[in-house]
């Protein structure tokens, strides 16, 4: 199981966090991954000075903070950070 938390604080909101939420929801639904990817929102993760949205990705024990993710780079992000960790 993979846990993804998207910053929805004001700075990330202005940088496209709502679009990132939508992209994740669409991908999770289209690939039937409701039991594999747990999506949530969070407030500031302390990387507001960076370009793009900040997310955390983890397994429930360890997590990585990734800053600067843009809606335009969603597929690359998914393919490098999410897909390789799926149990399918």
C-alpha cells in the first residue's frame, strides 16, 4: 500500500494542488487502485519556496517529501514514484 499526501495549503493551492488531487483521483479510479493507493491532503509541508506542489509518498512507516511536482509532470511522477511500488 502506498500513502500519498498532497499539500493543499495556500502556496501549493496556487501552484496547482487541486489539479494534482484530480489527476491522482482519476488515475487511482481508472486503474482500480483504491486498495493500493491511499490519497489524502495536508497543509504546509515546509517546501513553499519551491516551484510546484509538495507531496509525501510512503508506505505508512517511511515517507519521502517531494517538492516541485507540477500537473504537467504527473505522469512522470506516477511512473517513477508510484507505479514501481504497487503490489500488482
